[in-house]
């Protein structure tokens, strides 16, 4: 079982303890390579204010933000030799945009644009502010139907900017995932002008604004290969800006070779005797570990559980760790075992040759040519203690420079640069185990759940948060739910702590508002304002109940402590009912709805009407807006109802749209398979402790997080208290008062 993070099908992020060693498929922040949990440690000071926990972060605990500062300016990239000269200029703006683009692909008729060692007469213009060249690729390739480039959905921009290098020839004019709007193109004899007029995401639970924002910027690609990026009006503060030609000459120059005494008692393949550092093409750092004996090759069954760690640090630099982990290959952990690398800026590819294992990547943030850094390494095998790293060796970085620039200050004479970019971003995401340890070490192991809210933003494109945890309990470990307790010590828990948000939710985001602003309308069923009239009918003042978005988030994420990991064994076939969210076709009505007569589970699935003609009408969908309750199956897995209280249900497979009914509900053709709770028990075993012995009283720690030297503002305190009050009411309502929730820090 490993910590993994997954995406809600319609835009929501969660993280789960996975039953199998699933490979990452949706790029949640910080998720890569968390299979071997490093213990958390406190990163701030804890106090209390009423019923809230106040976490004041240590100085620099989440690094520093680097917000966009090129508004009203033009950045020019002029080709020279094997790179670009870069300069910051007064705004140059062409007010004649040309024709609106109806699709991402564009063909040039008057000239071919020279870039990345080739002449291009076509390009892909991404709706999220980027341009790519050539055939679509994987990560870093074309941005799907939106064109341009793409990154993992939850990638931190600070890290994503480095991982774009050498993935696809690309230009990031103002690359910010989830933007939308229009693009214009105008081709002249010696240049092509591309203009974007975009907004950040609007109105949803994962958004930061209820109304559209203005982001108007432009790129001019000239026949001579020069590129101008201009920013007339930009509301957003985080994006990737720069040029990414492919750099693949492979020229290698040794930087240092650090000899080590090693550990004769360790296995030969884990006894590191030398650390080699070299520069590749002047912008990549290659690290090669040489061991006493042959490194297990890719595909060897024995490499599962092997971990090699390289630490890069030094005075004035943040510590950066590059890790190589052996495990199952392919999606869902199936396939031949293989090594994968993860860490700031590192490529996932690992090379093994004899007694050497190598990884490479761009220099981590804060490192550059001429810096003196400390280098050390350690290794461990499955079930074995990690070999202690010897004293770090000080190495001077020579012949390698960071491709990340400060574009507001760069001068033409500083170049040329083979790759040049700047990542504009908010504070780094915290390590979730550090968050838990900060609270638990200060206040004790008295929390089942922890949720975090802040008055600052973190480097995530979505306002919500994934979740994870060790699945602790107040009694014996819970079994029969498709996930097992593990890693309590990593969260500094003696046994109780169960689940948490992995990052703080920003107080200014939509989901931290009591209600949407007055006067907003929307027909999108994933926007809470669509339900304003329906929900207002149940309140004295006719308004949407307070903090509905917050209840959607907290109810869904903390519901992942139990759901949705189980399968059912039906007629000899094992049918997954999830994983991680109930399948869209699962019949999952809520017996104790939160606010509407018909609600599907907060964990997915739907409410389906069988039309007895091979079609089924979807009365409520698998998205969790507005906030909804839990299904019978959820409540069984939570230990709140017995198996006999779970009515038979079904799962629809091979869904095919077949129109809508007169009330607008979608109709599907599908294959119906009956499922009983005994089918689930046949696949997973009985839920233990059973309903008569399961935990019924829970406590949530409501944590407000502030930066070093700050105090929580009025809005943060008031809104978190508002969420707290609604959460206690929500929990009692959707569990049918079969469980209680407190939210006290003492």
C-alpha cells in the first residue's frame, strides 16, 4: 500500500492510501515517489485561539513566492549561436490582433519559423498561453484539445518549469494551466502575431474567483527567429514564461568525483563508494552513484523497495533531495519492476550500467554556476535500515548554469542561454506529514482529522486540496474497506490520527466564502449558484446555506478515510467499484441527504433510475456540488450501519449517452450488474470493527496557518470558524446522527 494522489473525474483532487502500488496517473502535487514515507517534523509553532489551532510557520518553511512582475513590459529573446540573448524592454504591443483562432493548430504561409534547430511552418497555440512545435507528445507535449504544452494537473509551477526542458520544442508566453478564453493570429510577411485574451477559472469549487479576470498578452515570432513576449494587462500572478528549444547534444563535462569509504556490512549493490557529478550540455546535472557491486538491473524482481538518495545542499541553499526508488513498473504498479527518480527538477529516467546508477535534471531552485554545494548519498533495501550518509563533500559547480532567469532584471550581455525561463509561483506546498507532526507534537495525538486554512496561496492551480493519512483509529485497525493502516509514525501519531488535507485552503478562494456574491448567475451544474433557488427554499432567508463549497470539500476529502477502494465479487468476477471515487455508474444514493431530496454520494457514483428498457436516467451525477451526503455503502464502510441495512444496488457499465428526459436529466444505455453488500464482503472481508464496536465519536483539528511573524487575520478566523460550525452540523446530518463530530484543540 502506498500513498497516491488522484483526481476527481470532473476536476476535484484527492489523495488516497491505495490498495495496490498504483503508478501516478494524475500528477498530484508532491505525489511522485511517496511510497517510502520519510517521517514528518514540526515546521512551525502552535497556539490556540478559541476552538481553532494556529500554526505559525517557521521562517522560510515553504520557501519564497515569486509573483509575476512583467506587466506592461516586453521580453525579447534574440537567437545567437546555440542560445538566446534576453532583454527586458518597454511594452511593444500590436493592437491589431487578426483573426480569432477556432482551433489550436496554425499553419504559416509566408515563412517558416526557425526554432530548436528546425524550420517550422506549423505550430500549436495553447489556450493556456503556450506554443508547441512538432508531433504531440506525453508530458510536456501538446495540451490536448487546448493545444500548446501541458503539465501534470497538480504540478507545482516552480517544478514544472524545470521538467518542461527537453520534452517538446515550446514557447511559454504565459503558461498557466486551467486558463480559458480566445486566441488571435495574424501572419505578416516577416512575423506572426499571436494574442491571448484569457480568464482564470471562474465560479467553481476549485477556483479563486467568482468573476472573469483579464489576462491579455501577446507573442511575436519573427522570421529571423527572434521572439517577443508582451504583457498588456495580466491579473494572474503565477505562470511559466520562457523558451524551451530541445537541447540534446549530450556533451558531458565532469564537475567532481566524491570518493566514499562505504559500508562493507551493506549489500554490495547498496554500498556507495563514489558520487560522480557532471554537467550535460551546460544545463543538466548528472549524478552517478558507483557501488561496491553490480546495481540490480531494471526488471530485476529484487529491486522493489530499493532506495538511493542524493542530498544537494549548502550554505545559503535550500536542501534538495534526488531519490531513486525501485518498484513495480507500469500503470497500477503492474509490469516489470523498474527504477524511477523524483525530486526537484530531476527527470524520472534512471540509467543502470554495471555498478553505476545515474540520474539527471536541471539544477534545483537556488543553485547556479560557481556555487559551492554539499553532496552526500545514502541507500537502503526493502526492509533494511537506510545506510547512513557520510559527511557531505563540498563541490563547486563549474560548467553548468541554471536556465531559470529573473526576466525583469536580465540584460542582453548575460547570455546567451540555450534554454531560458522564469517560473512565477506562490509558496511551495508543505509536506503533509510535517503539517500533521507540527500539530500532534504540540497538542497530542487527539485528532482523527486535520484540516488547514491559510491567508496565503500555495503553488497549486486549484483552490482545493488533495488528502491523505495513515488510517489510524481509536481502537483496533479498521479492515475490510480495501485500505490498510500504515505509516502512523511518519505522521507522529501513536495510533489515532486518520486523515487530513495535504495543503492549506486559501481564505480568498471561492470555497472559503460563506456564499457567492449577490447577482451572479450560471447554468453550469458544477457551479453552486445554479442551485441558488433550490437550496434557498430550505433556508429562512432564501439564500444558499453558508459554506456549501467548503462542506463539499471537507466532506469529500475526509470521506476518503473509508471510501472508495472496495471491489465486489459477483458471479466469479471481481468488479472494482472505484477506485478512489465510486464509478460513475454505481448506484449510490444518500440515505441521509444534506440538503436536497435526491443526492448521490459525496464520494462519486450517481442516483440512477432504471427505465426497464435498457436505458437509465441519471437523477444526480457523480460530482459533489452542491454538498451531498454519503451512500449506504459509505456508511457501512464507516462502521455506522450494519450489512443488513445496505440495500442491494447495481453498477452500470458501458455507458452510452441516449438523450435527456423532459426535466433535463441525462439518459444512458448501459449494462446493469446487480451488487449486494455480501458481494463486497466476499471481495474484501467483513468490515471490522463491526457496527456495534466501530468508532462513533470523531474530532477534527481546524488549523489556521500563517507565515512567520504574522497573526491570523479577521477573515481567516471568521471563515474557519464558520466552516467549523457547518462541518459539525454536516457530519451529524449526513451520518443520520449515528456519529458525532467535535472540533476542539484541547
